[in-house]
C-alpha cells in the first residue's frame, strides 16, 4: 500500500509540474508586461553611399518610459512626447509594434531582441538618404541605422 502511495504522489507531482510548465507565465508576452525605463541606446551607422567605415556609439539614455499592458497595448513617453500602440506577434519568436504614428523619429517596425523579468532590448532599423543636385555638382548619401534601446524594469 505504501508503495502505491509513493507512486501516486510522484504521479501527482509530475502532472503538476507538467501543467505549470505549460502555463504561459514565462512567455515573451507576459515578460513584457510592466513599466520599463530606458538605460542606454546603441547605434550602428552603416554608410552605404558614399562608402565609409561603419560607426558604433553607445551612450546612457534615461529619458524613456515604456508601459506595456497585458492586452498588448503600450504607451511610450519620451520627454514631452507620448506614443501609443499595440504589440503584435508576427512570429513565434518576435513581436512587432504598431503605433499611432506612421512616420517620425519613433520606431514603428520594432523587434523584441531580448526580454526577461528585468531586462528588455528593443531594436529597429531605418535608412536615411538625401541627394542634392545643383549647377555642376551632385551629392547623394544613403545611410542605414541599427538602433537598440536597453530598458530595465521600473
């Protein structure tokens, strides 16, 4: 009888462990929920035309607060500007943001690069180009920027 009790106890704990591991509490979506404060930003500039060596800069940047709700909506406050939007899961391993802005300096095609219970890294890329044509000269520049914002849970 005691042998069956031990087997039953092991079976119950095994089932409980299986159920807990199936719970989405450790999912990317649930890890995102909360208030995040920016700590630094990394920028990689790649000069396409004219070709120049790429440059990398990393600096402290503590002017952003990002609040992410369980329903996927978020609010990003930077200085006196507020952006609202929604995180949409586009793949099983990444989330893409949609915002109330179509253009501007704020990301609208961002990817969660890393998230755990205390750290969040959001990355996005954008290109910048300009050209000028005048009497006897022509200038064209194309640059691609890769940006990573680092956050900690507030």
